[in-house]
């Protein structure tokens, strides 16, 4: 009988923990969206589209060429900023395997047409924390940070 109560207690705790995590993810998504909307308004950013995933993006330059997929390797130049304007990373002509990139890149970079010559396909995307690094802190990126990227997609394979 004790084993049954112990098992029931364990399952209750486990179920409660899962439910609490789901609530926190939902709450964080709401917080992130509010931050993004305030950022867009405060900076007079226009022309953004909200993807069902929660990413806000704008194709600034698109080419009639093919589009990368979430499993491709891309050559990109980019700048990543926090919403307070702090640049946390910038790279030129770097190679990135999209399967190894944050989920936001996997979702949004395929929106950009690329023909491998200038002007390259350029996208600006504002990525909610769940599609970036979530609650994990990354060197100069605090936990639960919304990220603002400008990315030139120079090619892919």
C-alpha cells in the first residue's frame, strides 16, 4: 500500500512539474511578445510580419533565386543585438549549419531568396527567447533574451 501512495505522490509531483513548465513557457512567450511590440513601437520599425512561431521579420532584400531550407548550410554576414541595442555578435561571411543554429534562424532564413551575388538576400528578424537560447544564459546574452538580427544570406548548400 505504501508503494502505491509513493508512486501516486511521485506521479502527482511529476505531472505538476510538467504543467508548471508549460505555464512558464506560455507566460514567457507573452512577456516576449509584449517586449517585441514595445521595441517595434519605440523604434518606429515598420513592415514587419509576425510568423505563427512568434518571430517578427522583414525581408529587406530578396532575390529571385532559391531559398535555403532548415537543414542547409548557409554563408551569412550578420549582426545580433539585444533589444537594448547591445551588439552581442557580428560576423562576416561565416558558414553556419542551420541544424546547429538557433530555432529562429531555422524558421526564418528559408524565407529569403538567394542568388549568390550582391545584393544578397537580407532579413531582419526579432526572435522570441524560446526560439533563441530560452532560459539558458549564453556569455553576453542574458537568459530569456529576445534577439534582434540583421542577416545577409550570401549563399547556401
